[in-house]
C-alpha cells in the first residue's frame, strides 16, 4: 500500500487555515508578557513590604498587613490568569498540530479541532476575566482619598 503524500496545495491550504490560531498565539503571548510583568511588580512590592513589616508598629503595621494580604490575593489572581493563558496557548498549538495531522493523514477529526479551538478560546476568555479582576483589585487598593484631592 503506497504511503499518502499530500499535494503542495493541500499543505498550503492547511497553512492558511492555521494562520488564525497562530495570530491568536501572538496575542496570548502579549497577554502573558503583561501578566508576567504585573506579577513581577507585585512580588517586588511584597518583598519590600516584608522587609519593612517587622520594623513597623501601630497604624503603619496594620497598613502593611492589609497591603500584604492584598498583594497575596493579587498574586493568586495573576497566577490563575497565567495558568489559563498558558493553557490556552497550549490548546491553540494542539489545534494547529491537529490541522496538520488531519491534512497529512486524511483523518476526519474536525470535531476534535473545533473542540480544541473552543477550549482554547474559553481558557483565553477566563484568563482575560482574571486579568480584569486583578486590575480592579489593584485599582481599589490605590484609591485616592477625597480629602487629599481638596
């Protein structure tokens, strides 16, 4: 039995079809870069506060504890967003691989490709929602008091 060898046009069509997920990967990469940057800043602030915290007393001590708790919450949210973003990127890569496997081996796995892409999109949506929540948490923490604005 001869081995199937796809035509160049079949490969070209598969490359064209896989371009959308590849562009999605570029966007996910940018999101992951932003999330990693935010995580780095939050961790740096937490480390700085951990150094100041043992020396603080009274109101300053309470403020440090409150901020450390908030930073810990933000770290958890960012970690969740990163996990979902990376998972989305992995699923997108799986979709591209499935597209090529289907084209090269003449497999009829359209439902798996569709399910993989839907899962990748749902993970991306969840990552973006977590990112939005983290931004809201960080903004709530730095509200400027009205008396300072007068």
